C-alpha cells in the first residue's frame, strides 16, 4: 500500500522519446498555424505575441521535461500534473479575461461610431431639407 | 430656451408618427429628433414624413446607446434643455411639458416622470402592472433608494427631462446595458439634482412587454450587479469639450 502511494506521487517526469517528438511537432505546428493566420490577415500581430510565447513554452516543455519538476518543486506541488494544469488554467483564465476587456472596449468604440454616423446622417437630412419644418432646420444649422 | 425632444425607437413604425405629432402639439417650440435604433421596419421613413429629424443607428445598439445619441446631439447642438419619451405611445407628450417646466424653472437637473402618482404605491389608477414587474419595481426601488439615499418610485421610467449638466454627463458616460437605473445612480453620485414628477401614462397600444418571469429574474440580478458596481465607480464630471 505504502509503495503504491509512493509510485503514484513519484516527482520524476517520464516521457518516452516518441511522446516528446509528438509534443515538439505539435508545438511547431501550432506556431506555424499562428504564422499562417497572420499571413492571411486573420490574426493581427499584436494579438499573436502571447500565442507565440505559448508555442515556445510547449516546445521547451517537450525538449526539457525535467523543467516541469523544477517548477512543481518551486510551487511546492508534489504532482507535476497538478502543477502543469494549474499553470495552464490560470494563464488561460487571465487570457480570457483580457479578451473580455478588449471586447468591452471595442463594443464601446463601435457604439460611439454608430452614434456618430447616425448623427451625421441626421445633419445631412437637416441640410438637404427633407425635413418639412423650416425653422427647426435653420436653428440646427446655426 | 432651446429644447430638444428625442424619441428612441426600435421598430415602432405604427406609433411613431402619432407620438411626433403629439410632441409637436404639446411642445411646438421644441425640435424633435427620432433615434432609430436599427429598425427593420419603416420607423425612420414614418418619422421623417412626420417632420422629425432622424438619426439612424446602423444596427440595433440597445436603449442606452440610443438615448446617449440623443444626449450627445443635444449637447453638441447647444440645446438648453432636452427631454425624451418612449415611441410606443405610452407617454403622453403633454406630460413631458410638465417635466420640462421643472428644468426651465431650474428646480432640478434631471426630472423623471413617474407613473406612480401616489409615491410608495405599487400601482396607480391608470397603471396596473403584472406581478413580475411589480416585484422588479419593488426591488429596484429599494436598492436604488439605498444606493442614492433618495426616494425613487419609478426607476425604469423612459420619460425624462434634463439640462446641460446632465447632457454633458450622459453623453460621456451612459451604460448601454442598464441605462435607466444606472443613470439615476450616476446623476445622484455626481451631485446633480434629480427629481421625480408623477405623470399619467397609458397602457401600451400594441405589442407585449418583454418581461417573462425568468427574464425578470435575470433583469433584476443584472440590475443589482450594476448598482453594486456603480457604488464603487470613480466620481467626476468631465469638462465639456
């Protein structure tokens, strides 16, 4: 029983060369995808930095799986999986919140743009005289 | 006193012309601006035919954004006072004149038309709300009163009149999501004089209220969050540009 518990919480990271190669290829493919999205104007450069960093992180993880043990030790977590998942989860949470902030700002900008355009149209209407009420139009132009 | 009356309208082609005509009758000196909030029917055309200036938002932006468009126009064009009312014919334009009288007399910066003639009573002689609306009204009334330390009976009224101080504030800061209630909190927090005037309102001519019990619950929940956050917002009146 005691031996079972120990092996389950063995702090060493065991990855076969095969899994490491697959992980590295996936990381490279991910970065290639980001590049391709930028090339096709589907993704702006300023939003791509964070994804490149994520891709590099994946690549480093595949090359030096032992690093994860160092990180887990620094966090005081015995299980490297917990360390990995909690880091990734927190990063994604932060990223999602960041996007909500960006979205909110853009929503406000879009609203103001729509308002400006609507008022511009109203001015056009006032100038072109489609509006039947003469005195109102004059007052608006002054 | 130059006055602008603006009417936010979303697919109100049937009633908009009558509302504009009513405003012209009750407030012949006022300019009328209809803010067409991305209507897919003939609202804009009907409004133009009725002699109003029309500002058409390119897509539906919600009541808050539509109202802010009106405040923005009023501020930029240098109006001394402005007022707004609903496009569905529930708000008699004659009552808007009474709100504006308070602004002209400089007794308040922002005047709200309350459908509850007897303050504190949940219904009036002309207005019989549904249960879910009554609950929502009660909750908002309680929390807004708590937040502002000022009594409000009709927190979601869409019939209001305002002076330039309010135009300046609302054209810069006006929540697109929860405009009616947050704007009251904002105005009180900025030290503006907000006053309620009991008005007569009519039953809606056509269409049904958007409030189902579930929606009401969500509406109330959202409102409470908005109010709570609003209490912690920084205070400042932006200088007029």
